[in-house]
C-alpha cells in the first residue's frame, strides 16, 4: 500500500488559519459511504445524527503552552517545543536552532528561567529545567499551533486551541474534532438520550510528522500516552448491549478505544500506544467518527480511509475541496459512519 494512494491537492487558501467566530460555526460533511450518502451540512446538524442510547466519547486532554523561545549561552537563538513532560523538572523536546545544542549546554529563556540539555534520543532532546516545567510553561510558554497555521499565537488561541472539556494536562496539540463543541452542544447530546464519556490521549508533536516511506507498512508510528478507565469500558459494553453506537470524537478518541480493545474485548488501559490504523484494519469498538480534515499522505487520512473506505474518503476530500471546506485544526468537520465493507476497498 503506497503513500501516494493518500495524496490530494489542497489550495493554500483552504487551510484554516483562524477559528470560526463560534465554536459550532463550522460546516459538517456527513458521509455514510456504505449507502453512498454524502451531505453538506452545518456542524449543529450533528445532533440530528445522534440517537438515543448512543455513547459519544471525547478526549479530555489539555494542551500545555509548550513552545518556548530562548537562546544558548553563546547567543544562538533556539525554539523549543516540548513533546512530553517526564517529571516535575524534566522534558523531552524538539529543538530548532542553527546548530543543535550538546549535552551540558544551558538554554536561557529569560532572566528567571533556564534549562540544561542532558541527553538526546533520536530527534528529541532531554532537558532539565531549574524550576517546575509546568510553572515555566504557564508563565512564558506559547500555545503550540500546528506548523500549517503559519502565524504567531495570540491571546485568543489560549482558549480556542483548547476544548471546553479539557482537563488532563499533557498534550502539545489539540484534539481538534473536540474544538467544535460548546456547552450547549454537549447538553444537546444528552438531550437526545445519548451518553457522554471521556478518555485521555496526550497528543504529541509526532502527530504532524509526515510519512516518509513509500510503502506505508514500513512507517514507524509515533507513540502517545493514553488512559481508558474501567468506567468508560463499562459504558461501551452497556451501549453495545442496548444496540447503541459508540461515536468517537476525533481520531485520538478512536485510537484510545481501539488500543484498549486490541484483544477483541475492551479493557482498562493506561500507557503508550503506537497503534497504526490503515486500510485493512478491523475496527473493534467504534461505529461512527467525528473528525476534521487531515493532511495529505498523513497517518490520520489513512485511518479515516480504513474506517469509511479508501475510494469514498478520497472522493469526499475532492468534493470538500470543490465546495471550499476549511481544512485542518481550525477547519470544518466530517461525520463518518463505519463502512462494514471498507476492507474490500484497499488500494494496491
């Protein structure tokens, strides 16, 4: 299966660089590929697709202001993006500089804050801060907007690049399908007789890493930390018993649920996942997926292709471009029903 099978052309002006005026002000592309049914709707129409006894699962991770700007003691400028907080003082981070720092080098972020490089693993540097990391980030960190939002972060991004239900600190990228929801939308879901549950997956910067190999099966998937509780497992089992549907809000929620059910039965899970979902994958838990539009040739585009069928997804993306949908983190959304015949549509 080749990377080029997941390629599409996107005009630059369709990249959403700013959020909509209202969280729920986006458009919604509905796709039931099994019935060849595609509709152009507004995001608030999502409520019409939610049924009594459905279970809607959200990712409650909270984005940390993970981008820092500083300089080496020698004077060279540095941009640092925290990938993962290891403990109170230590992080793994990506560093952008004209010359990579070495172990023992100190990075100065202000007169008050600094950190020492103590090691490196592949592309990640390990740093130890002189003060608690989260306190430093809270005071001088910037929101880690994705690379395709090519502007400086603003005060508004502190709230808009964060879901209204964000609770568990640790992500360096937002679970973007959740950005569309305000409290009224959450209440409307419950009003339909559906239930809501929360999982946690701390989205890492690796989510933006491109697939560089030609054969996608050779791709080395990044790892992310997640937690699926016993309560969520019970909710899923009860939903299935009532013939309700499990609806994942975002690919991160889907990855949580599918990781927790790798042996066929959902069980509590806490730890790392490197699950790579591409056409041919057998879904074990999720029946419907709300998601944003993803990058060309990305692992997330491969995931939605596995869920709804490769031909249908690529056709829907072309339709979205024609209809001038807004793409990526601050863009519009898709609501996908799982296609039970998706595995019959594997690109060769």
